[in-house]
């Protein structure tokens, strides 16, 4: 039995590593598609963050890293509470 990581953390600014290319590949492979991923970048809102969300990346942390915000984002991703998968209570109560 192969062990799988609980989370994949990718720095998008690693020289020559191609962080976005790596995430695209990881999210396309059946073996790694289900492993939550968090991207780290110094780019502000929009741009890379939106691109990562489009790839199915579950979390994003901006540099410089705030330790408390980093812990919260990792905890949120590991708990599986993605906004896309967990509708707000007001939406859950509707419809029936």
C-alpha cells in the first residue's frame, strides 16, 4: 500500500519548478487529484489565485506569510470545508 500525503503545498515562485504547471499536472492525475493542494505566492488577489482555483486547488496563501492566517488556511483545507463543496446554511435550508 502506498502512503499518500494529507496535503500538497506548492510555492508558485520556485525557480524553474513551474508551480502552476506542477499543480495542473497533480490535479489531472487520478493518483493525486483527490489530495488537497495549497498554493503560496506573493501575487495579490486575482491573477494566480483565480488561476489556481480554476485548476481545482483548494487553498491559497499570500506572501509574506502570516503564521496565523497560514494555519487557518491549512486547517480549512484539511477539514474539507471548501466553499464550493459546502453551501452556506441559507442555501441548504432552501429548496426542499
